[in-house]
């Protein structure tokens, strides 16, 4: 619909005369500047609609890197001494969508870096040799403490064939 140039009525888009005063409607503007004007009006109208919706329902949510998303107490980007968010801080939560992964988490050797140090956890003392299984110092069995005969690995400097030949 467009306004009638002769009266206060409006002319439907499919008619060429005003239904109120029967005057001929002006031809719609064509050309480059007319298209630019219509596009500008559409953009301004959409912006006004977005501003109205934001005023009614609030602004759209954004991902704040200084908010703890998984609730584990560690932030994906930590604050510095002045309370300013520092996204380059390396002592921060490396996965803020999993509360079990943070710099204070226990990191078992399971193939997942859970304490955000850049590598998977190791057992105390480093990794186990491929051929050895740890044996406890003692265990409770048959109502008594049992001890292993020898839990230490063999000494590599001993020649095993010499030990067999020397046996009585």
C-alpha cells in the first residue's frame, strides 16, 4: 500500500486509482536510487525491530570467557590482579564444558589430560617398564602379613649363565 497524493487514504498495490477519491496514483519510483531507498528502509525497519525485541526480552546471550561454564570453580580465561579478564593465562580451565577437567583435577594415566598441563597423567615415579608389574611390599593373607620373596628386578650386571653353572 502507498499513500494517495491527493487525500489521506492509501492505495492498494494492485490498483492504479485511489479507492477514496478516484484520483490516479503516482507511478512507483524505479531506478537505482529508488531501490537503494527501499533497501535502506528495510534495513532500518529490521534494526528497529531488533532493538524493540532486545528491549523487551534482553540482549542475546554471549559466551563470556570469564564465566565458569561448567561450575568447577576454574575459569576458561582467568582474571589478573586488577580484575581484568586475561585470556592468555595458562593456569585456567582447558575444557570449560567438563567439570572433571581443570588445573586442580586428579590426572590418572588414562589418555586424557585432566589437569590441563598439556600431557596425560603419570604414575608416581614415572611410567612402568614394559616387562615389570609392581608388587606390594606386603599384603594380608591367611591371617598373616605376607611379603614377596624378591620384588626387585634382576641386576643387569649379573651373568645368568654363570649363576646356573655355579649352582651345586
